[in-house]
């Protein structure tokens, strides 16, 4: 997967977040996969993508603590 493919995938993920169909658990998993893929290719993930992953992770932890 080259840089253009990664950018296209990220664009799709961001579009999904804006609509009502945006399940952030699924988005988190896809973002995490993208980061791992970039790292496996020796590419540093962009800071904004890492921040997005952190924010989604915090959302999931907050949701889990509210269910207890």
C-alpha cells in the first residue's frame, strides 16, 4: 500500500466519522491498523493520526467506565 492508498483510506475513515454511520470503535480499529501498517513500512505516522487514535481510545475507555 503506497502513500496515496493510505491517504485515500484515511479520507474514507474521516468521512465516516462525520456521518451518523460513524461507529468510533470500528474507526479506532481501522486507524490503529493504518498506523501499524505505516510503521511496518518504516513510515512515521502523522501526529494528527496518532492524536486521533488517542482521542478514540479515550472515548472507548470513558464509555467502558460509564457502563460499570
